[in-house]
């Protein structure tokens, strides 16, 4: 019996190595995630405040503000989906079902959960983390704003952001007026963006087994107040509207460098 | 599959069979020492036939297993080389074991599901890296040499793993998010005016917990679900005709991003933890279609 086992094992090893020589398998490659703001946002800082004017003519000053960027992940391409403009048609022609059993508790290896607290009065670039997923094709990016936990990155010293997704203290000035009206937002509500096209309208396609990829999620803080009429919006819904506007103006940039040069 | 791969796979199978035959794990529990299963439902043959050949709500029941013997079988069979179990004494899994972590699994699946996953790993293929091999089959090997007693013991052990889960099964921020697409084929369309995304959970309420569950849902569950941005409705149905959990709760989301935001939000995980405290093992389905809908073309009313 042992001779038979040895012979079979040797046979298996020969087969394995001959296969390995003939077709080098795709290998895991790093995905780097970054959080960024629009270039105009960085220029909108006046002293220690962020100042912008929204599309309704309100001038908004953020005196203190923080945002919790909770997680970022590449989302797998649907199985068998043709990567073309026909994808939306295909989506309407088939149904999607995911049986969440073992899978529901399985971490997405392409996800990072930085829980990065970002200052809204000093918007800048943050390295949000790295992932090393096995070879896989991805077609979307999901960015989620959600409440921070105690282990969140860069928790501010001047405000308790644990359990908060967004905090803003500031003021607005109605068009034609010079009176600054103070307001404060503080919420734990989550909201996010799911993007299948990168900036420039190119469809997202990341093959992690073939390239090193950098995913940059870029927000537009100056547009976070667009559509908001401060004079009429109920204070309770203001945070929801700002979050929604923030995620409505998210863009994603994907840079892949062929790992084989 | 290439010839080399076929030879490799065949050789590995033969080697595995040989190893299992030479070093077959032995259970220290004898069948005679085990508790017999509690007698189940009693009915006449006529009643059985009237109910469609199986009792209403029937599902296969395994004989009771021995948790300790199952733990030993788990180790003897080499399961720890692929599956981590938090707090397990002997785990051969490295930093990134290829199989799913089994900590806390007992809370999430019924015993029959564990048995099927061991006996026939291809029966349910989970989408996501590490579950399905390049050949389209489950990466979990089959164990045809297992005895019924070993199977019962293994299942008892897996069902006992109700603690130490590093992640709630509803903690979807990092959930494998692949969506299997099935051709609609001959399935009738629903008549919903606007496409939705559905998250469905089927379950049974733990014995004696119905009133407490209803009170919790009225006071906390419903308002918290309906406060979720993009969650448009939550409905619970009872289906007494099928095996397994008779209750099904369906969350309808405005769109894909609303569903993903919900699954990723840590507040949702908190909400599900409260929900799950009232229910037994359960499964979830994500879909484009509601799990149940009426098809007018295949239905009728006297007034039609």
C-alpha cells in the first residue's frame, strides 16, 4: 500500500509541476485605497475654516467638521457578464441571487475598513489601506460613510466622533444677507456610493491577479451643500441631505500597473 | 481540465482514499452509549400520504452526535488545515486558511446543512474567493469513507460552535459580494413597477419567544429598519408548507447601493444581532426578485 501511495504521490507531483511550468497562475497583487478631496476643496480653506457657496447662493462656513470614511471595497464582476455597454441590458434580463450562508460571514478580501476620520476644515489625502485579494475581476467600487468605532483612525481630540459618521459645526449666510446663522450637524447615519465607472467614464475593470492597483475615492466637499435651502430644510433632515449630496458627488480613480511590466 | 490536472486530481483522490483507509479515525464513543434521539412526529400512513409523502415542515434529522468525538474527528480528518475555529486547541490553519472560518457557525446553519456540506460539498456552492475551484466544483473535498456515526459527531461538533464568531453573519461591510446570476428562463416576471433589491432572511422563532419577538419588532425593529436610508419596506411572511424556517422577512431596498450601504453599516449588524436573538439558525438570500410574488397569468379568482 505504501509503495502505491508513494508512486501516486510522485505522479501527482510530476503532474503538478508540469502544469505549473506550462501556465504560470495569476498571483495576488496589492490593492491600495486612497481617500482624496477635489483640488478646489483644498483651496477653499480660509484660516481654520472651510468656506464655500452652494448652488442656491448660500455661503457656508465649516468651523469644525469631521467625516468617518468607514470602508472601501472593490466589488466582484457579475459572473459571466460581458464587459460592454450591454451590461445594463443584461442586468435587466437576468436576476441576481446570492445565497448568503457561509458566504455572508466571509470577508471580501478586496475590502478595507479604515474607519478614517477626516477633518473637513483641512481636507487632504489619506492612505486608507491595502488589500491583497486572490486573483479576481472587479467591476465596481463601494465607498461607505458610517459611524466610527473606538478604534477609528485619527479620532479628533476636540470632539467625540465615536458612533458618529458626520459632524459639522458652522454657519450659513442667506443670499443677500450678511448675517451668519449657526448650525450643527451630528449623525450616525450611513450612506455610500457604488460606482461602476471611473472618472472619465471608463468602466471599472480590475483584474487583481494581473496588476497592482490604486483606487482613489475623491469627494467634493464644496458640493456637499448643493441643493440645500437652509431656510426651509428641517434641521433633522439636514445631516441626511449633506450625506446624500456628499455621496452623490463621489468619483473614483483606478490606476492599474501591469504586474508583469 | 487539462490532462495534467486530471492526473493530479485523480492521484490526490487516490492518495486521500489510501490515507483514510490506512489511518481511519476512530470514535471513542460507541453507538450503544449514545442517547437515542427523542421520538419525533407520529402519524398514520394515510396522513403521511395526504401531506405529500412527508410530514409538513419535514426535514431530514440526523441521529444525535457526540460533540467531543466530533471535535476529535475534526482534527483526525485534517479539517483544521483549512478551517480555523476560534479558541480551538489544535488548529493547523495558517494565517490565511483556504476554507471558511467555522467559529460561531452553529448559530447560522441547521445541522442538516452541515451534513450536506460534508457529504456533498457541491450541493451548495458559495460564491466568493476560496469556495469554488477552477473546475467549477467546491474546493471542499468529499469524505466518502465517513461512517454515519462520524458524520453525526462532526455535525454535533459544528453545531456546538455557537461562540467566538469574529464577525456577525450580517456584518456585510466585508461580505463576499459576488452575485450569482441565474437566467430567468421559464420563471414568470413579477409585476413590480420599479426594480428593487431584496434581502431575505428565513427563520423560525425560538420556542416561547414569539411574543417577545413581536414586542421587540414593534418597539425597536420596525422603526429602526424603516429609518435606514433606501430601505423601502420590511415584510414578514409565514409559509407552513416547506421544510425549514417557516417565517421569512423580506427587506426591499431602493437600489443596489442602498442594499450595500445597509449591509456595510455597523448599525445594521447591531440591529440583526437583536433580531437574531429571537430566531434559530437561518439563511439569507439577496435577489432582484421578491422571494414570493403573485403571477396573475397563472392565478385566478372567481370574479376574474
